[in-house]
C-alpha cells in the first residue's frame, strides 16, 4: 500500500514526533551543568544556526541558546535582501533535515499542498523557504533570543564571554563553546570595489542593502556583476518599472556552467577537510575563477524585458555625478545612469566585523599556513585556518586559550572544510560534524566528572536473588 503521506502540518508533526520517539531522541542530557554558563552559544539563528542547534540536541546537548540581531522571522537573506523568485537549489535537496524524512522541505510542502502540487513545483519559492525555516525552528524548538547582536568576544581558559546588545540593553553571557553561524558575510561584508567608496552614496547601493526600487521607476539603472545577485536585482528593477536596465559584466563572457554542482557528492562533503592545503585552495580557487552563473529561470526573468541590456567585457573605470545623474566611464565607452547596484558579492574582511576584533588579532589564517603560488593578496589568504571541528586556532599557541572554543560555522569555513557550512546541500553534513566535535570536546573537558560518575555508579542489574551459589562440584 502506498502511504499517501500526512495531510496537514499537524499530521506531519505527529509523524516527526514518532520518528524521534522510535529513535529515542533526543537523548538525556549528559553534560554536567555549570551555573550561569551555557554549554553552547550560537550566534545566528538562520539555517546554519538552527541546524547546528538541532544536531547538538540530537546528541543530548540542550543547554544551548541562539542569538540573532534580526527580528524573529527576518533571519538571513530570504525575506530581506534576497530578490530571486525561487531558490537555485533543486527542490529535492534535504538541506537541514539531518536525516529525518519528516523534517524535509518536501514533507513540509506536501503536507500542506499535496503530492500533485509537489510534482508540479519547479523550484522552491524564496519566501516559502523562509516559511519552512520558521516551521523548522518551531518543531525543533531551540531557545532563540532575537533582536540581540553580538558586539564582542573575550574569554579565558574556561570559556568565552559574549558581549550582547539586546532589547534589554547591553549584557554578557558565558558559554563553554561558541558557534558563529552568522552567515555568508559572517567574517566580512559586502564586497565594494575601492573607488565606489568615494562616489556619492545617493547614486549607488550594494545588492545586500535595502533598495527603494519604487524610486527607480522610469530611471536608468546599471547593475554590476555576472552572477545570480546581478540578475535578480536587474529583474527587480525591471519589474518595478525602471526605464532601462544595463547589466554590466567585467568578464569577457558570462559564466555558463555551475561548477560547484559537480562538487556535491558525499565523498567530497566528508573528505574535503582531509585534503592537502594545495588541493583545498585549488578547488576553491577554481570555482571562484570560473564563477557561478545565474540560474536559467532568473536570466529569463530579465531577458523577457526589451529594456534590458547585457554588456560583457565592460569594466567600470570611473563614476562621477553630472547634472543630477551619474556618468560612468567604462571599457565599452561612456554611459549616463541614474543609479548603480553593485552585485559584487561578499568578502572576508575582518575589519568589517568589529565584534570579532579579538579573533581577528589572534586567529591562525590561511596566509599563515599556505597561499597558492601567485595568489598573494587573494581574499582566500584571510580565511581562518580551522581545525577539525571548525574551531579557530591560535596563531601563537597558548596566547588566547578561549579562541579554539569558537567555531566558524559560516561561509569563511569553506577553504578549510568545503561547502558544508552555508549552502543547502551540505548543511546537515557540516552540522553533524560540528556537533560531534563539540560533544567530544565537552566530554574530554569534563573527563574527571565522567570518570567519577562511572566509578560511583552503583545501580545493580542483578539483585543477588536471581541465582543460588553452588556449594561445589
Ligand atoms: C541572495 C542569496 C541567495 C541564496 N540562495 C541560495 C540557494 O538557492 N541555495 C543554496 O544552497 N544557498 C543559497 N544561498 C547561500 C546560503 O544558503 C544562504 O546564505 C543561507 O542564508 C546561509 O544560512 P546561514 O544560516 O549560514 O546564514 P544566514 O541565513 O545569513 O543567517 C545568519 C544570521 O546571523 C545573524 N547575525 C550576523 N551577525 C550577527 C551578530 N553580530 N549578532 C547576532 N546575529 C548576527 C544574521 O542576522 C542572520 O540572521 C544564498 C545566499 C544569498 C545571499
């Protein structure tokens, strides 16, 4: 008999509860409590933070709290600056489900809209993904403090102190371990080509910022970039009535092949961090150099507008205000526009994260260990050189003993661990590795407690009345 599947979220949640029950999950907590100290503090309650919290819960680590500076339901890019109609990821990816069929996007979708709608669905609509993550948060029920920003990190050999700024003002929290699940720009920010910083901000925005598209109605807009962000922002401008939208691409050709699709098998997800430094750098460099194209459907969203123009081999060499507009000097000639959107992506740039200044000062970076020949000054050199459990490592061992208690579960782990910390395909693999590493570390730290518990454990299995001692042969 074919199981028609749950027909409502209530039914789905009952199935999920039974799955957990059958697996005796979550297990009893085993980490000895320390008054006023969290076992784990997670900065960021987006997909990565929520998945990490549930992976820890699966291992019986529940003295965990998440902090996110965004209001509840506004975490991550989905309902803020992301402007695509659908996710790029195939709808069948199981993402943060951590092996639970009834925790997948598909289960959530089918329970509400049925299997026919699922079959008909092309890709996951952006805001539906946010709804799914909101449901994921509800059913996995971590403790989250929203509107609460991390403003600093310090610590000692026993733990880390997080300085926080929340609705009740500023304060601090102690934790034995800290997970930075703070996103694509977690150790940096939007990449802004240097000369743009001197151009009057009235004329430009980064795609990562809020943009008043209604104000661009009837205007000429240039979008800089070759990837999904450029296409999505161009489409948004076109759909809200921009008179003309140019997409200006510095490369001679638009990238067409998404190389990272060939880098998603289990071997790679599990084995990447054991590769040599040379191979780890080379693989990331190759994907960065070949660049990831915009999805097919996103490109069509632009090119169906007659007032959309794409120019390749078009680098911007200068920009200056002229008569209330912006004059651009480009390698393909001069152009007058009203507004420019920089879809230039993100960069690892520690100076943009004052809350991580102490980490920045003392963390071992790739440039301390390995830089590919001829790539000096490359952004990858600034990535942290992480340990097996995503932990930061000290540049000078012993100098900052709390530093290895902080784990980078954000994009900047990509050079050390591959794509297991931000993108949907590998997030469960990353979260399981992170949680297992933290569980092992907490156990090792509390060894004396566990050793003593073993020795003082006196609950008998045999009461002595189950047999009679023989008197001899
Ligand atoms: C526009 C866009 C589209 C994407 N589309 C896809 C896709 O289709 N498929 C795919 O696999 N991946 C996609 N990604 C990549 C990735 O899946 C997303 O970036 C995803 O949001 C990563 O989840 P995260 O939890 O790591 O980060 P986020 O969702 O960004 O969550 C990080 C959280 O940390 C919080 N935070 C940051 N700093 C602090 C601080 N100091 N104090 C407190 N909180 C803080 C933020 O408020 C945020 O809520 C996309 C990324 C972007 C930017």
